[in-house]
C-alpha cells in the first residue's frame, strides 16, 4: 500500500477560500470507487491555527502503479486543473509505503 499526502497553501488573493476548500474536498473524496486502486481519500480543510498549510490530502493506493494511474486520470486532472492549480501557491508532497 502507498500513502500519498499533499499539503497545499493558497495564494493570498484567492476569493471564497472556504468555499473552494469545501469543493476540493467534496470532489476529491468522491473519486474513491471511480479510479481503480484508490482505496481511501481524506481531505482536511480545517487546520489548527498553528498550521502553515490551508488543506491536506491524505490518500491510500494499492500500489505505486495505482498512484501513477490516479495522477494521470482525467477525473483527477479536471479537479487539479480547475480548482487546485489556479488557487495554490505552495504544494508539498510525500509518498511512502505502508
């Protein structure tokens, strides 16, 4: 199994940041069952004030091939290209085996 964890920080000028965070969460979590090999997807949108990221993706995949499929999948790319990339200034990623 592979964990894929992303932390995003939004650009300062993003309008309706809370609404965008909710939409990203809803759309990404809805991918479970639609992309083969994606086992779990959780998006955290309410970080504590001590955090320096705006939202976090915590996902689990069957293996590295499943992660690679997800990263190129049209449903994932649609969310990334329309909601995430236009709003994000910083993206940190860690993938690891569990």
